[in-house]
């Protein structure tokens, strides 16, 4: 029996096969550019998930087998429970060569033209490298072994966790790189508080004698000058008319008088406040009170206005709140434009300490790749993942203890695009 397929179905099958071929080829091509990390105890140097012909042969210890005639070196990176280190074993004509009879040197050239040279000493049945093989394990090898008057030399590349992106493509993608270097880290404390009147700049307009208010000239929120008449009063005893004046320049913040009312001598008619500066009372939790000191800097932020201001802690209350168990730390803020209105709730960051570290990176640059915390260093059009050991944080920066040197360029914006491009190779990192 013969089956006939419609032409449309045949066309779909043909297109599907072509697409599958394209994806396989493009995936292979990308994997060559953005190698993944696949090292472990007994790692074969240069082993990154390709065909055995690309990686070279493996020896009995899982390392890469380098052959020159009947002489062979098996070179591996051991790192199970120890910092990564080179180990090497030797054979000639299939027989074990005493390791003390071989002088071995390995030179690694890393991205950025960084060169590391390793020498070896006998240990057990192998030669051991003299220093840690630090991450990333991405380099070009030069291996030289001297034995029985002969010199054997091998050169090969072992890239991993890297990708090449043209300058134009990086610009269009918004990839930005900056130079690593020293940074000042701020240790801060986040607290909440409230804007209040500066009590040292509040005054009250009061009459010397009781009587009837004939005029109440000012409304709530009006501005007044020092000595300006704010009310007219007729005294009870002499029926004389007297003026009540504002003792300071400022804003009417309270009004307790209306025309026609009878008031006693000394009654408060108006409360006037000079709002050229205000108090910001910050509530410091009990656990942090010992760390807050007069003179520390504080950044004040009001959510509703997006306004930020910087001030200094000028006073700390000697008494804690019995109910909230908080302590007031006061910041005096200039307020000439009256942006900071008394009664406004705010949040603030008090800088408890500052310290400059030799090298730091921006927090926004940090990514996670194959269980590593990394940034991506830039070497012209090559981007290399750099596993980091991090320290303190503050002010948007993180201290780098290990993994990146001062003066190196690293991606600070859109680093996730580099991570995604490397991840497309589908390789993994196994210890």
C-alpha cells in the first residue's frame, strides 16, 4: 500500500529538518566561543565537553595525556577538598618514569596577558605544582618536560566561561565596562523618624493684659516679620487699645484667637515658627543604640516626595522611649524652601563607619554562574567570567578579597547579557 502526503506536510518536514540542523551547528559554534566550566578532582586540563579529539586523550588518573614519541605526561588539576593544584605522572614506552627524573614546567597565559608559571616537586607517585591554580581555569597552556637529555613541549588552549562579543554589538546591547579599584564602603543603619519644628525657633504672641480681641490679623500659615502686629486688643480695665506683635519672623503654625473673643493676660494668640531649619528625630532601635554617635552623617528620604537630604547627627536623647524601646537621634536640616514639613514621616540611613578597601566592584555587576559568584572582565572583545571571593558591602560596592585585581576592566551594566550568552553553550561546572 502506498501513502501519499500532502505537499504542505512535506514542506513542513523539510523546514523542520533544516531548522534542527541550523540549531545544532549554531550551538556547536557557540560552544567553541563560550566554553563552560567542567573541572573536578583529576580534571583533564582543557576538557570542556567537546569531542575527545579536541580535548586530547585522558590518562588513568583522569588527566590530559600529552605524548611525544614514546614519552608521555599525564597532567591533571586536583581540587577535591583542597585548593586546585597541578599533578603530573610520566611514562616512557608504557612504563612508569620516576618522577624525580623529570623537570616539569607549566606556563599558563590567561585573558589579559596574565602569565603564571608553575614548577613541580616530587610527592608520592606524582609531581605536584608549587602554587594554586586559581579560577577561572581558562588559559593557554605551554608544558615543557625535560627527561634523559631531551626536551618535550606541548601547547594547547583551554578556554572556559568566556565569550567574544564585537565592540559594536556590545555597544548596541548597552554593555558598559569600568575599571576596578579602591572604593569607600559605608556601613549604614536604616531607621525611621519624623520631621519636627525646631523648638529653639518657636515663639508665641501673647498680650500683656486681658481684654477683647478687636482684630486678629493673621491666618494659619501666614508669614510674619519680627515685630509685626498680629492682633489688636482692647483692655478690660482701661479700655485702651494695644497691639500684640510677633516676637520673631516666621510662619503662623497655630492660631488660638478670633475677633470678639475675650482673652486673659498672657494667653497664647499665635504660635510662630521659623522654618528655615527643622529637626528630624530618628528612632534608633535598642540593639543599635551603642553604634550611633553625634557627628555621624545621615541621609534623609521622604517617600512621598522623593526628596533626599544629608545632615549630621547633632544630638542623641539621654532617655529611651519606655514603650518603643527606641532612642532619638536628631538631625538638623536646612529648610529654606520649606520642603521638609513638620509632621512628615521619613526614613534615613545613618553612616556608622567608613572604610576604604583596595579593590571593590559594583553590586550591580555581580552575577551567579555555575555556582560561582562572578563578574565579567573585559579584554578587548573577549569577556571572561571571574569567580570572586567577596568581603564587606556598602554604598553600592562590594569588597573583592580574591579574583580581580585593581585596574582591570569589568562589566558594570547589563552583565546579565554576558551570563546569558555564556550559558547558551549548555556546559556545566562539576566539582
